[in-house]
């Protein structure tokens, strides 16, 4: 009888790398929606939206922290909804989470596609459509994660730090030129 090799889980991401992944995903979402939001709602509207989302996220974080101490098991929103509301509401909560992650991935890919399209406009690849660029970006990140997940997490950290540096440079240049009348 031959021995079967068991797959072992390994920890490939520490706290800073997970923060980098989360921050890079949020930054893409922010940049994707910020300009359209400013155009539609103005600075005041975006400030109200930002404060509202911050309060909602704070409430979500505190609720999940409370639930995780009282019911310490895996399963996220599905598991908590199953205990609190039953199986039907748990399916709704679990489906909502799946849709959230699907739309988050789509938002990230669209953001990357928009930026790459701008870069590729002056090259021989300018004829590529955005869906092709989205597919290439998705394939690249899936292959990167499959090939070496530590490298994937490190690249996410770089993708988080780089925009923060750019924003820092922008603010350092913009603050001395700020005029309240232009706001």
C-alpha cells in the first residue's frame, strides 16, 4: 500500500502583507469611484458619503468583533446569520458575501484596465479592448498567486505603498498652493 502525500497548509502572509492586500484593493476601489463621485456629488457629497461609509464600516467591525467572541467559529456572515436568523437568512448572507467579493474583484480589474489602457494608448497594443486587458490582468494575478503566493502578497504590498507615496507627494505639492476660493 502506497503512502499518500498529505497537503499541508502553510502561512504565506503575515500581518503587513495582509494589510497591503487589503489596502491595495481599497485604493483601486477608491480611485475607481472617486472621480465619478466628485463629478456627481461634489466635495460636500463625497465628504458625507465618506463619513457615512466610515460609520457603517465601524459598526460592521464592532459587530463582527462582538460576534466572533461570543460564537468563535469560521464561516463569516453566513455562520453568524445561521445562528441568529436560521438557514434561509444565512444563505442570503453567504450569497451577499460571495457577490461582494465578486464585485470587488471586478472593480479592481476595471481599475487596472483603465490605467493600463491609458498606458497602452500610445503603443502597438492600443487596439486591445478593455475586456481583453481585464482578462490579461486577471490571468497575470492568478498565475502570480499560483506560482508563488508570497510574491503575490509582496506585490500587493508594493501596490499599496506606491499609491500612498504618490498621494503623499501630491499633498506635499498641493497644500502650499491651496486656495479656499478655488474649493
